[in-house]
C-alpha cells in the first residue's frame, strides 16, 4: 500500500509498469487509485488529496477520511511518497509551511511520516531561485525528524543513512556530473561505490 502526496508524487500513478500491482491510497479516502483520466473522461466526484480528478482500478474502495487516517495511523501504509520544501542530511523533513506566508496546514504529512512507513521525498533539487532544499539542517518548521529514507530529484537519488547519519548518492541523472549535484546540494554526501545512472 502506497500513499501519494500532493504535487510531483501524484505523477507516479502514471508510471506503474504493466503486471505490477501497487495499491495507491489517497488520504481523502481512496484505496486502489489509478492513473489520471483521459481528457473528457474526468469524474469531478472522484479526486485525490490534491483535488485532481483520478481513476480507480478494479477492486478499489472509497471511504471516509477518518477511515483513511485510521489506516495511516494504524501502520497499514507501507510506503509514503511526498514532496518537500526542505530535507536535511539526517532525514528531517519540512514540507508544510514557510513562515510569513499563507499556511494551509500539514494535511496528512505528519501522520504519514510518523506511521512507520518507508518515506520517499520527490521534489525539485533546488527552489526556483536556486536556493538549496537539501541541507545540513532544515531552517523551516519540521514535519518530522529523521523520517525520510530516500530523496529523488531531477538530478539525483540519495539514500538516507539513518544509522550513521548523512546522505549517500546512489543514482545520478544522465548528462549530470557529481560536481553539478554537489553545487546544488547544501550539505556533504557520500558517493556510493555502486553509483548508477537514473533510467527514465
């Protein structure tokens, strides 16, 4: 069972290979979420947590938000994929507010990252102005401490070493150098001996 957060994570539903079964959960009350609908086939009553129209797969269930959070808080979601404003080298996550700007609230993020599920952050490597989002320490209010297991960006994939602390670069984007990754990352990281190229 996998929960997809708002933004980039929701795109994952369109990239599940045929023959692979993953039960996608949306915290507003869907289990068995499918890909985005084709133009003209949207059902405005069938939406994900980001209020985007979605489809369902055979055997899916639709239920109330409180049942959805009972699943999350009960530890029944195996994998959480969500976005972030900042991630620290030790796996701290900040993803719900920037002080001084409008705050919509953390949504289900705090419940998801504290549920015991594996947490993968998918985000752009830097902010629009080039400011680092992967840091030695987060400067924004935290959603959770030491909760992130992996970071995936358009430049690289990092594994978070929760035992020793720190990041390990395990995949790098095509036509991207390690120097590019270092320049766009606000902390030191280890480079895996088995570093591979991201396949899209």
